[in-house]
């Protein structure tokens, strides 16, 4: 019997979230970033933008074995939810 996938929380330093998320998506690992809508003013106009609720936070649904190659102990952490 293999490992069951669970949700993990990954935190990133140095704006590495987008690179890692692309690699996880390429490896068919389910990811989720909680977003909310924010109104910003650009060129004098109000523009709605989806922004992360918590910067540098990514949730992943997988097993620890699959995620191991994506982790760098110096800059990323992994916690089971």
C-alpha cells in the first residue's frame, strides 16, 4: 500500500514560488494559491487584480516522496495540513 496524497503547505523565500509552481504543475502535482480581489489604481483608473491572500504561500496535494525533489531545506519548508 503506497502513500496517500495529503495537502501540504509550502512557504518560499526570494520570490521562488512561481518557478516552483511551474515545475510542480509540469510534474502533475495539484497546487492551490488562496487569492482575493483587490482594487488598484493604474493610470488614474480602478483596476481589479487577483492577489495572493498570503504572499509566498502555496498549498500542494501530493505525497512527501513526490515532493522531496522540489524541496531545498535552506529556502523552503513543507508542513502537512
